[in-house]
């Protein structure tokens, strides 16, 4: 690791590892008592102009652009040497959303709190964007919007679709569109036949289902924007109860 990083931080145990690098826990040497994560990317692994390579190169720039924000991981410091790029980030050491959903589905007030925070972050990013159209197939199979898979140009509303799928999952415990293979999942997404099985949605309010229909909507013109999601009564009422931050 670069000498400058060691001068500012004590790097502790490894907490994650991926194809292009490693994440460590670290603490500032100024004895502030705050812990952070340092993501060390091996630049020698970034070759060519693949999408993964482009994302790794642009990640620090994007984080610098969108932070600070209370619901986005903040970039605190950036160090670079000949072989590595080191990003000092907020440490997220609690169980992630997927881990919580595998234990149990969320009650509506919990789900509304999560969705409000997520959409505040998404709306913040959208306000910083140029509002133009994008192209290229990117995304995670269960969460990608149908217009992305259809090869058409698409707007920032693809993020609202994906967030709507997240909302569906935390309320039901499973995704709205699924299949036995990647091809079957993509076909189900493109069909976009949104259903609410009684076994999972018998106690979910009409307001929550209404918001889901407006987020997971195949017609992009009718699909809500991030700002519209934040103004929906289900969000503003905290899922029917006082909203709390998790």
C-alpha cells in the first residue's frame, strides 16, 4: 500500500475480497476513534475497455461527485500509487439489506423507511445527472428494467424500476419476475406481468401495492420519477406509521 495511506491510517483486518481488489477495515492515526473501510484496487487487473474496467476507473470520480450525502457511502480520502488505487470509505459493518430479507420480510413502516432513504439517494444522483438517454445492457437480472433488455435507449427511470423491485422483495421475500435460467428471468422482466400473490401480499396495504405498480411499470412515460416516489402517500406516511431511520 502507498506510504501516504500508512501515514494517515492504521490498516486492520481484511473484510472483503473481489476480483479486482480487497477491502480492509482501517482507523485514522489521529485517534478519532472512527473506523472506515479502505478499498484497494489492483490497477494491474484493469485491462482493456470492458465495462468492469470503466466502472473501476470512474467509481472514485462518481463518489466524489455525489457525496457527501446521508444515504450514500461517502468517499473520505483517495490514495494512488503505481500499482493500486485506495479509496477510504464509510464503513458499513451491519448486516446488509439482502441478509435481513433472508431472515424475514419487512413490515410496511420498515419498508417505507428503507425506500424513502434509497429514493432520496437516487433523486440526489438524478439531480446531478444531465437527464439524457443511455444505452447498453447493464444491471442485475432480477432488477434490470425491461427497456434495458430490449436494447432501446433508456433514461434514469430504470433506477426507479430497480428500486421498485427492491421494495417488492423486502415486502414479499422474493422478486416479482423470476425463472429457472437467466434467459427465463429476462423474458419475465420484459413481459413485466406484475402480480401480488395472496400468500405473500394478503396483509400488504393497497397504498403499497399502488406505489409498486407505479414504480414497476413497463410504460416508461407512466412510471414514476424518484421525486414522485418520495411524494407518494405511502412514503410520506411512513408506510402508515411514523417513519424511522434504520
